């Protein structure tokens, strides 16, 4: 029998699809998304396509869909989280950073997003330090000093993000066990 899965909230859509895949040993999912009055697809179509293509190893298609979803839904942190991960995997670190910055702006209390942003900033700073020779000899010393400073700052910020994330997880686990002393 066919089942209708409402498009919102997106987390529930993904969760239900994953459940069906496990339960029914699904190899192929046919997704029918209603079109808008002008014949275009809505943001849920692009977000879902990005997530499913990412899981299916279709990174290029997933990245295109995620970019389109981000254009159509600039207020959804989960869209920018997926976009950031896909941009990062494609080696587009500056674009990944912008996506994670947007996600953190939309959901500033999400320690996972803060960690991902700090991780990207660290990767960018490490890249700058490794590739300072390619920047030219006239600005070499200034660029090297700036890159090293950025790397140190990014590493400290990443460590703070890791500690914050771990503390929040520990508090959540304590609450789940009924220990409210934390």
C-alpha cells in the first residue's frame, strides 16, 4: 500500500523514510512531490533530494539540490547544515564555512553546528598555513603570521566548541537518567 508522508517537518520525513528503508529492505524510493502552480518544485523537494542523493553517493546532484533548497528556504538551519557538509566534502571550504555560519545564525544554541563551523575555520586556517608559499614573496611574512594566528584562534575556538558540545551531551544524558544535580 502507498503511504503519504507530509513534507513538514523535514526531520520527520527523513526519519520515516529511513525507518521504511530498514523495515522493508527498500532499494528504491519513488518520491512524488507536488508542483507549484507555476510548475516548479518547492523547497522540500530540493532538500529531500539533497539528503537522499547524499546518502546515495550522488554528491554532485546532492550539492545542486542543497544549493537550490538554501535559495528557497533561507530560514532553515538544517538546509544549511546539509549544504555545509556537501560543500565541505566537495572541497569548497569557504562555501562550507558560509553555509555553517548561516546555520549557526539560525540556530545559535546548536552545539553540533557551532562545532562544524569551528572545524571548517580550523581547516581553512591549516590550509592557509600549508599553502603560504603560493601567496607570493612580497606578503609572505605578513600572510604567514596572519595564517598562524588564524590557525591558533580557530584551534582554540574549536576546542571550546568541543567542550561545550560534550558538556551539553553529558547534561542531557544526566537528565535522561534522572540525575538533575548537574
